[in-house]
C-alpha cells in the first residue's frame, strides 16, 4: 500500500511538471526539460553497464546525448541547419577514437561502442522527437496526447495486473508482468485516447481508435524492452530517484518507442491530407 501511494504521488508530481513544461512555458524550457530527462536516463543506463565491467565512457555519452535534442531545438526553434545527423556520425567516430586510445588491455571494445550508440539512439534520439513534435501544428496537444495515452497504458497495466494478474506475459523477461495487466493497459490506452481527442485537431474517431491500440501496444513493447535490458544486467530498477517508480529510465521506457512512432504517424497523416 505504501509503495502504491508513493507511486501515485510521484506520478502526480511528474505529470504536473510535464504539463507545465508542455503547455505553460516557452519551447526552450520544454527543450531544456527533455535534455534533463535524456541526461538522467543516460546516466542510469551507463551506470548499470559500467557496474557490469563494460567501458562505455559515460560522461562523453551523456554530453553527446544532450547535444542531439539541443541541435534539434536549434534547427526548429532557431532556424539553424539540421546538424542532428552530423553529430550522430561524429559521436560514432569519437567512440571508436576513445576505444583506440585506451591504454589498458581490455576486452569488450565493440560491446562498449555498441551500447553507447544504442543509448544515443534509443534514449536521446528517440526522445528528441518530442521536440520535433512540439513544433508541429498543435504541437503541445500532440505531446500531451502521446504522453497521456502511453502512460495511461502503464497505469492500467500496473493496477489491473496487481489486482487480477494470474498468467505471466513473458516470464523469462519480466515475471511480474501478466497477460491480464497487458489487456488492462491496452484498454486504458484506448480509453485515454478517446478522452484526449480534443488534443488532436481534425482526427477522426477511426484514427483515435487506431492510435489508442497502436500506442498502447508499442508502449508495452517499450516497457518490455527495458525489462529485457534490466534482466540482462540483473537489476530491478534503473535507479531510485523517483520514489515508487524507480529511475528516470523506468518512467521513460514506454515512451521511447511511442514518441517517434506517433510523430511519423502524424507526419504521414498530414502529408496525406
């Protein structure tokens, strides 16, 4: 009961701060908040990897990860050239240079490079689509929609699974996740999509239904993806900064796939009309 209360209180605080950053403050503040979340999630990711004896140059990775959303904002908000692909290539180059300059005789060189690049794409680049989304027509509503629908799935899966969960979803990855919870999460995402329809201008009910199922399903895949990572490195949570929720990466995991997928869905829909 105490853990559930902590989860609810922390969720309400995070939701309120996300609302302020999205709807009440200028875009540069929103970008800054995204960068903070990216840096915190990368720190957790690299810290877990380092504890398993793999060299990943944590602070270089965090700085490189912060640059990606920053240049995205500079391109969209400041009119600068789109340097995002350039910095990703440079980060890849420097990762190999850093490995070449290591003095100690060690294994896992390519593993370190691969995990660092994975983190830059999986966390930094994917989350930077929130900034791209914010600059679309009705961007604040789009950001609000994808966050609410995705996190509604998390909440639904947690409470339905806790109350009615009997059958493990994929026990080898996450024994606590159940099929009942998965269905509850999907239903919650669909319901949230219809409740938040006012955030989306000129979207038909058919699109709302598709988005509810799509985001609800992909959000759970994102959650399982992080569970796979944590199971591989034998940790329960990515961190402990958020009471009841775990770490920042634990909060972001379901959004890391839904945000870019939703962005491209909207972009393709706008191009088709």
